C-alpha cells in the first residue's frame, strides 16, 4: 500500500519543481528592484512576474505583478528575443529592460529613467 501512496507524492514533487521561480536583482542609483519569474522552466514568455522595488532614499517598497517582454518571431506570434519586463500600477508603467534600464512613465511622461547593474 505504501508504494502506491509514494507515487502521487513523487509526481507532485516533480511537478512543483518544474514551476521554478527565477530571480534577479537590479540596482540603480535610486532603487533596488527584485524581479522574480513564476513560470515553468524553459518557458519563453512569462505573464506571472513579480516586482519589488525599494527606494534607496526613503526605504519605501512597491510590489507589482507583470510580464516579460519579447520581440516577435517572423510568424508574428512566437516570442523571440527577450527585451525585459513590464509592470503596471494604475496609469503608471514600469519597464525594466534587459540592459538594466529602469523607465517609469505616466502616459507619455517619463518620471524616472536610470540604468543600473544586474546582480
């Protein structure tokens, strides 16, 4: 009987391991930003990405959910080259680009644009 109970637990453990989180930290002159992808291993695009931004000046934090950004392949559907991430908080859009640039915008107005280093 124990053999039959172990198999579902093993399958559950293997299934959870395949949905691993990938994390990165971007440090800019004004912010420390923790990015974590909550998608399956090997997935090209991810619509479940978390952003935790901490102001170096005030210590205040903001938590957001967003998605990864990619160019499209020749078929116009398949994601190709990774560009970065996008997060929204009402009318404010946060973009964290692959090269380490943070851009925070309200509509077309740029509120913050600074480049940092990925850890």
